[in-house]
């Protein structure tokens, strides 16, 4: 489903409300909430809202478990780190236990080794079902999501839940959840706004099926819900 909003503020509020409602429901039903954060620039407003006085006390953060959809293989101190942005906007401002936060980077190991460790951590918290309560995703201007980039072998991955590889065009390693794992989730919310997203959004949602070119097309939940929160500009209405 695609929801078209008037502006970014509306998208941020809708996403923060969805996050809060999913957390409350999961905690009431199962005693814990498992969520995946997205990187990039798009989610910063959502995270800041969740950390604000209006929102943060609505969630029992001691029962929240945070993972990431992908990461650039850089230390947490690096401005390119998706985790760094998530801490500065959200995680450093809410009472979540540090052991409930699963950063997608570790010093002293290779990205490939850490992909295996990260998958084990997911299995420990979620069990063999691997069903996250909520996954937030962004979408790159080229139609990539998480670190599922056009033309990369990771798009074909069927078995692993987490993969790492060298992304030659960006000259850096990436670590990412794979499409088969993402698709197990209860709810997947994709946030995209601004004119740079217009072309990819049209191709992803209304174009021919060509996930090699537009990897976001691989995101098709098995039994859960997929919701795009976009603004009028991204939707091509302005
Ligand atoms: O490289 C990445 O980009 C996408 C999109 O980022 P945005 O800045 O256009 O919102 C993001 O979803 C992904 O997590 C990130 O690693």
C-alpha cells in the first residue's frame, strides 16, 4: 500500500505513530518488540520525534530490541555510520538497555565474519522464525534498499539472513539484511520523500518487475504488511 502525504512532517508523524503502536502491541502480546532501523538521511526526523517528550514515554524501552537493516562498514565514530545517526537522534535519548542494541559493525573482525555473528544474534532474539515486528526501510535514488544495490550478487541470496560484500562503486564494504529475511517481517514501512525519489518510486511500484535494476521490488512480505510513506513530490504529484 502507498500512502501519499503532504510533506515530510506528516510522514515523520505517521511513521512515529506506527512505530509506537507496533511497539505497544508487541510488548502487550509477547513482552518484547523487535525493530529494524534504516540508515540514510530520510529517517532522522522520525527518530527525533520518537525521542521527543511527546513520544518517548509511550514505549517501554526496556523491552525494545533494535537491529539495523544495513550498515556501511565503518566505525561508530564515522559520520557515514548509520548507527551513529541513530544514536544521536534517538537511542542516546531513550532508556533502552545497551544489551538490546545490535550494532551492525565490530572492530577487529571482517564484515563477512560479522555477518555470520549478526545472523546468530537475530536468531537468539527472534528465534528460528526470524520475524521482526517492524522493519523501517529507506529507498535510495537508484531504487536500492538496505544495502541491496542494483546488479549485486546479494540480490540473489536465498539462504543467508545477513550478508556482507564489497560495493565497488562506493569503494567500501556493506553489511545488510537480505530480502528473504526482510520479507518475513510483520510490518515493513518504507519512507521516501523528495524529487530525487520520484523516478525510482514510479519504477518500483508501477514499472516492470526488474529487481536487478530496482532492488526495492524484492521487498514483498510473505504474510506481513508493506506500507510506503511518501510525499506528493516523490509520488510525482507536484
Ligand atoms: O545507503 C543507504 O541509502 C538508503 C537511502 O538513504 P537516503 O539518504 O536516501 O534516505 C538507506 O535506506 C540505507 O539504509 C543506506 O545505507
